C-alpha cells in the first residue's frame, strides 16, 4: 500500500479522513432513521441480544449469517440452505478482529464493523490510485466521491462483504495493470474467496495479463502465475467445501436453494420491470409490496448496463468484461434482490462517470446519488427488504 501512495500523500490522507468521516456521518443518519421511523419487520439479529438503536443498523439481514460463520464455523446441511453459500474471507476477518475486543458475541459484530470500515477507507485510497492510471487527479477524486455516495454504498459500512471485496478487487486490478503480477494475484485470490461473483474478475485479469505482459518469457510466466493465483481463492474454498460435503460445488447448490438460479435470460427481469413502470407506474409502485425495492435494484442494474459500451470504449475490454460478467450473473437469475449492492463494487462505471467533462452532469450525479443514498440507507436501517 505504501508504494501506491508514495507520491500522493496529501490527497490520499484527505481522501482517507473524508472516507472515515463519511462512515461516521452515515452511522449517525442510520441511528436517526432507526429512532424516527418504525421498523418494517421484527429485528432478526441484534448486536447485544437486545435492541440498540445505534448499533443494530450495522447487523441487518445477511449480517447474521456472517456472524454465524464467524462465531460457529461452517455447517453442511444436506439438501438444505447451508451457510456454505457465504464465502470465508469476511467472516474469518470478523472472527479474528473481534477477538481483539474480547470473547463476547457482540465483539464478533464489532470486529465486522471494524473490518468493513477499514477496508472501505483502504479501498477508496486504492480506487484513487487506480483511477489515476487513466484520469487526472481531480477526476480520480471524483470517482472516489461517486463511489462513496452511490445509493447502495451504505453496504460498505455495515456487516457485509462489499468493502472487503471492493478492496481486494481493486488491489488485484492495480497489481495487474502495473505488472505486479504476484501480489495482484494474491489480492485476486482473496477477492475470489470473499464472494461468489469474485470468479468473474478472472476473465478481466487474464485479458490484462495477455495484453500488457512484456514479451519476455519471465514476465509472461509471472502474469500466468498471477492469474492462476487469483483463481486459487475459490479453488481452495471449493476443496474445503468438498471436505465437508463431498461436493466441491456445494456452495453453488446452497445458493440455488436460496432461490438464485443463474443461467436464464438476463433481459427477462428488466423487461418485466420496465413494462410495469411504463404501463401502470403508480399502481405498480403503490400497490405491490416489493415494487419499490425491485425498482431501486432493477433500475440501478439497467443504468450500469447502459454504461458498458462507454466503459469498454474508453478504458478497454478488461473493464468491459468485468461489468458484463458481474451484471449477467444476477440478472440471469431473474431476481432483483441484491442488484444495487452488486453494482456498488463495479468501479469501472464510477471511473467512467468521473471522466465526463460536463459540470452540470457531475453536479446532478452528486445530488441524485446523495438523495437516494439517504433513502436506501433509511430503508435498510428500518429493515425494509432492500438487501
């Protein structure tokens, strides 16, 4: 990390402090939302075993599953919804950082918060350094701002994997783009062992290795080794899953038992959503319980899909591959759930948005992002089904 920021100490320090301050501000807004608005449903998880208006917003929805892995490890449930669907890097970090605060169960959650916040600050720094490979410093800082205030960026501050996944994905891309193949591969391995869609960084990394490796045999071998190393994260987790269940892909089977069945048409879900919004928008949004949340998720994914040709043309095929693969996976399942947070880590789109020269467009993006960030944070905090 020191090598990344050696020539940019002042802007990096400013970005890091701003990122930390933004996390503190977001936590305070979540606290106010938790106090001001009624919960949409009962709290499935609490940090201390009793209601805490400030701390509980960090522990909504999937946070409890990561807590379970961190606290008790993995448990294979034959033909059931096992926690093998939750990849190991984040809960392991929760476990060992939490132990620094003591043995209590609440300290596991506290460890998750510290991990998420630390990873977010570091990810923002690496994003700035990566964006500077293509943009002037001022526009690289704009990419940082847009990433931080993106409507679903509140996931970077709660007990979810987003911040850790973003950090190691960015490190992998920075390593490969600067031909630091082995540490880029190591970062890629951690990313692919953090979330299932980490596997979709591999085609992009392989493309960068093929296009940018020097013609010398040594550099090409190191580039190839970096790609293999990046794939080892999900490979090692699959071996561990095999030791528990006898099926190295049981994690994928567990995901399907949660209702995710990728492989269908990625256009079907967005088509249904757009048709409903065009034909009867008010009746749809006001009359169906999941309509608002599906719209926020689905329209976000469509907006990111619209950036793909521009990103591809401006920054090349590697970033284009990353966007296409990571959008195809959730869209092909026919589900809207989670689309917003999956988009939150798609950094090439934020870098492209930051490259736009129009001051009006930039200002509008900041205003719209900030408004919807507050809305989405409040919905998540009050346990509406936005996850």
